[in-house]
């Protein structure tokens, strides 16, 4: 770096272990809020779904995608978000620690930075933390199955939480009683409790709660006109086209093939 000579301390760099991600694999980084059970209580999140908190997570995830260019898709639910780096990415020589720490720190600082846009009347009481992990998927099918797994998890948890909080908030049960009531019930039983006791058709609950959020990147060409003047000639107008990223946040099913057929360019 600075100066020509290497210090006698340089050898300590050899203690750093290589952590290159296998080439040609999709790199997924998943982050998850640390102890958000407590964080959500302390910050008076509405149960089971605080829409402000979900939209804040979506905003943060979009910021991560704006900053880290090789991410082609993100999927989030609850206090977690998964980011997919393109399999051809050579960012930071594909070092796993770089992928993971850049995603998790960018998300965590965004969470605090954007907090008051989404919670104007609720001060943030302490700095939240997030964990991160890296997972490699060697095929597009494995990657799609990973994303399906997260969306299925969203569905299972949200159905449970929706009934649980109905039993507590409107059914007058204590949390312990509600938990007991739901022990061993199947999805059909939970749908039935919602329908017969609370007149709720689960399928009419907001899509963002049931399906989570997918963020896609779309390249758009912006065409603008610019006036230029060459030496000794008159001014002329030229069209300049600049490619820019646009982000779309969707709350749709990503398990069925339809989504992938309708968005064939995501992984290209
Ligand atoms: P860990 O540190 O192991 O992740 P955790 O308490 O964060 O612990 P999770 O399994 O990640 O456990 O669950 C997240 C918790 O945060 C859920 O219990 C849920 O109640 C709460 N939570 C997250 N997002 C929301 C939201 N938008 N609205 C209401 N509650 C939320
Ligand atoms: P990278 O993303 O690769 O880390 P970088 O620009 O952060 O890129 P570093 O090698 O980490 O590169 O160097 C940090 C830079 O930040 C330095 O060049 C220095 O100019 C600036 N910097 C950091 N701390 C201070 C400080 N306290 N006062 C002034 N400048 C600082
Ligand atoms: Mg530095
Ligand atoms: Mg966890
Ligand atoms: Mg968590
Ligand atoms: Mg979680
Ligand atoms: Mg630096």
C-alpha cells in the first residue's frame, strides 16, 4: 500500500482463511432480525402484522439492491430478507464474508436510517441487530426451491399468527390458552376457526402478509435529448439513452411456475 517496504508484521495476513464461493453457483444471503420478538414488543408493533415494519424492511432491502449491483432478486417476510447474487458475480472475488457483511450492514444501517419515515410517532429505542448467512445453490431449480421454502414458511407462520392473535385479541383467550387451542391443528382447522368464529376468509387477508415481498430489478432505458456543439459548427440536438434500474415490489406467489414464466429475465 503505502511505501515500498513491507513491515515485519505483514505475515499475519496469511492467517486469513480463504472463503471464495464456488464458481457458477447462486449466492444467497439471508439476514434475520436479532431477537425481534422483543424488538417488536418494545416498539409496539401491531400483531400479527405491523405493516409499517414490513414496508420498512422492503425499503431497506431496496436500498441494499441499489447499493450492491450484482443482486438480481430479493425475497422478504417478517424480520428476514434473502438476497440472490447472480451466479456469474465476481464481486470481491466472490468472498462469502464480503457478500454477507456488506448485505447485513447495509440493511441494518438502512433500518435505522429509514425508521422515522415509517414510524413517525414511535422513536427507535435501541440499535437493532441482524444476523446473516450465505448459502450456495448450484442450480436454478435449487434456488427456486429455496425461495419457495421461504414463501411456504411465510404462509405457515402467517396462518398460525393470524388465528393466534384473533383468539387473543377478539376471542379473549390468554396467549397460553390460544397456543393450547392451536396445538396439533392442521391448516384446514385454522381456516375453519377463522371463518366460523371470526368471519374471516383467510384468502382475503392482505397479499403482503400471506405471500411476503419480492423485489425485482428492471433495466429501463431513459432517453433524453442533449444539445451539443462541435467546434465551429452549429448546435445540434442528440438523443442519449441511459440505462437505469427500476425496482418492482410484488406480493405474489413465487412457488408456482407462472411467476417465473412471466419474469423470464430475472436470472439472466
Ligand atoms: P432470532 O434472534 O433467533 O431471530 P427472533 O425473536 O427475531 O429471534 P424470529 O423467528 O426471527 O425470532 O421471529 C421474528 C419475530 O419478530 C416474530 O416473533 C414476530 O412476532 C416479530 N415480527 C417481525 N416482523 C414483524 C411485523 N412486521 N409485525 C409484527 N411482528 C413482527
Ligand atoms: P473499501 O470499500 O475497499 O474499504 P474505502 O474507501 O473504505 O474502500 P479504505 O482502505 O477502507 O478504503 O480506506 C478508508 C478511507 O476512509 C481512507 O482513505 C480515509 O481517507 C477515509 N477515512 C476513514 N476514516 C477517516 C477519518 N477518521 N478521517 C478522515 N478520513 C478517514
Ligand atoms: Mg479501511
Ligand atoms: Mg432466527
Ligand atoms: Mg429474528
Ligand atoms: Mg425471523
Ligand atoms: Mg473501507
